[in-house]
C-alpha cells in the first residue's frame, strides 16, 4: 500500500476497502516500509510517498472472502 508517512514493521493496521472493491475492513501487520518516490509540487513543496508490505492477521471467513473479491476486481481491471 502507498501512504505519506513511514510505518514501522510490526505495527497493526486496519485497511478499509473502498466501495469499488466491495467495502470491508481487514486487519494487517506491517512487514516492511520504504520510501517509494518523491514529488515536488508547483509551489515547491516536496511530497514523499512510502510503500509498505503487510500480512493479513486473523481474517474471518467474511474478511477473507472480501479480500479475494477485491483482488479479483483488481486483476480484471488490469486485463482490460
């Protein structure tokens, strides 16, 4: 996932799926986080974007189904 601030390995987080991916909340644990890119806005402000990998933690069958459905939607959108 991509975000504006670094996250620390081991941090528990809640990921909310947007309506386009079926909605739902998933619990995860940050495994790694690194600076992915920086941008400079027209007014000179520097913006940093981090990416983090996570592992899903203790998903219920419903949450697992929501994750699988969201991944299927993303895969289908990349094929088109």
